[in-house]
């Protein structure tokens, strides 16, 4: 994610064809003649922020592939509250730089046609001006890579079954571009919510998912995360013993700030320095979101706090996580594109020691 703190971090290179992909997306989203533009308005169900952002990349792929301008539909619970009061009620409309240079008129939106992904009406040349899709009807297309980029990928050492994950990183890099207003809000929150020192060059980003993740994928103990973090620094001497911890679990924060390390710089050479955000625990955050989804009265603090955690996590050079989590992948996607850390050190709890052919990802 762009913004303060990006300068000075060790470059590891972006994913292959990142600049080309961003140009293809930008050109698709900024037609030279808005009066002739065709649109795909994409909705998504209520879900976690990481899951929704990944779902939006599916809509973006369908739009680019068909030559339509991608528009996120209004109605996101993540855009309820005071912060988004005068903005479109969508994630990209409220928090991010505009995703498109053109927009359909009210009359065009009223005449929008619900279509099936891949159907004849999707074609920009002959189909309706505005078509509507949502994630539930597009799930079968979740592995789509726009044809404008797929041919280029065939020459790269990326497994065929992983090509859409490359695309997902490109879609995230384009969509998750916080506006100047949001960057200012994140900087203010960082000053008030960060405990410990800010992530420094050579730090390790550690993401520990708790909450409801046990119903979706294996979870790992704090000790397992700690051991893998130590191993990462042993294997890459350019890394420092500073961890930025992302987690929704108060017990995990206590473990890493009292048993694994501390919030202050260590006195000895073998100690660890840990920083984290002082934000609501998983259960409290779910209650805030439930209220927001129910009556629209909750503030958008959960979304801003999540974006701040994402920004801080992507600053570090090293990374330890379980890639089965949407949020863990989101951090890595931003590290590997806009933060130019595609070649930086990373160790995974779920696939520790597995070869690339065996690796797969949990969609949700």
C-alpha cells in the first residue's frame, strides 16, 4: 500500500508482469470516450474484508476480459457509518482512489441487465450498456485471468493452477489504493493505536489468524508461529529481530509481548522487539460489524483499523503466516506488488516445507 513509510525499505522486486498488468487494468478502467463505455457493476455478499476484496478481483477480471469498466456496486456494510457518509457506499468508493475514470448515469444503472458470467450479453461490443453480476453467480469464474494477460503468463514459471492467484495480486494492487483522505486517517490512527515502535527496515511481519478460522482451516499455536519466526531470521541474516504482529486475539498479543519479546527494544542481542495495534479483539470487532450491517449506525472504525493493519504488515521485509487465510494472502499480495517485496523472505505454517506443486489455497 502506498503512503508514508514506503521509502527506504529493501527492494525484493515485484511479481513478474506487474507493471504490464497495472497498465492493462488502468487502460480498461479509463476509456478514452466515456460516452461509448460499457460497464460491469459487481456486487458481493456480506463477508470479511479480505474475502470481499478478493471477490472484487473476480469481478475486475470479468470486466477486463469482456472490455467493460468495472464498478463496485453500492451497498457494502463495510462502508456504513460516519466516515463514508458523503461517499459512495462501497469499499472502493469510500476508502480508495477512484477505480474508474467513467461512471454509468442513473438512467443507465436503472436499465442494467443481470447476466450470467461468460454469456453473450457480457460482450462489450454487442451487449447492454450496463450489466450486473454478483459473486454468488460468478463463483465458477473465480480462476479467470483476463485474456489480455493470460497469454503472457504462459511464458512464466507459474503453475497453471496458480495463475489466477497472480491475477488476484494484480487486482488487489489496483483496487487497494487508499485515497489521500484515507491515508491521512490511517496516519492519525497509527499515532494513536500503535503499541511499540513502527516497523523498521528488515522487520518481520507476523500474521496470526484466530477467531472463526478454525472452521475453515487448521490453526496453529503461538509457539509454532514463534518458532517459525525465529527460523526465518536465522535463515535470512538481513532481517532484524523486530516483529509487527497482526492478530485479532488478545491472548496471542500477550504471548508475543511478554514471553516471545517485548514492546521496548531488547536489552541483549538475542531479544525480540514486538509492535501491534491496540484494536478490538475478534469478538468485539464482529459485534461492531454486526451492528453496522444491521442498522448502518456503527462507525467505520473496523475497516480503517483493518486497512491500517494491512499497511503496517506490508511494510516489513520478512513474513510469517498461514497462506490459507484471505488476510494472509492479502498482505503477501501487497508485499509482492506495490511494496516490491516479491522476492523477500517468507515462511508458511500450513505449507512449511511443501513443494510448489502441492500448495493450494482456501478460497474463503
